[in-house]
């Protein structure tokens, strides 16, 4: 950097504010289908019981890939 020039303030990459996280969580939860909502509601029970894996049949037809990607994002932001 040349003398006398001001540098730019560094932006935080991939930074979410608590308000953005809450809004994202609300938006994701509001878009869940009834069976995906059941998976979301059972997440707390699975954590308390130490269960890390869940068995789901026909996962491609019921939106499991989309759901679990959203769940992983919310868990990473928590």
C-alpha cells in the first residue's frame, strides 16, 4: 500500500448477524412440508438421546436432501 493511502476496512466473509440467522431460521421452518417438520421437531430429541443418524426411506422423492442441507446450515450457524 502506498504511503498516505487509506486501506479499505476488511469485510467479514460469510458473516451472518444474529438477526439474519433468526430470519433465515424462520424462513426455512415456514417452508417445511409436514413430514419435514416432523424431522425438524425430532431433531432435539435425537440430540438429547445421542442419535446422530436417522434412517429415511425414499429420500429423493420426499425432499430429504434439501431438508438436511438446510438443517446442516442452521446447525452450523447456531
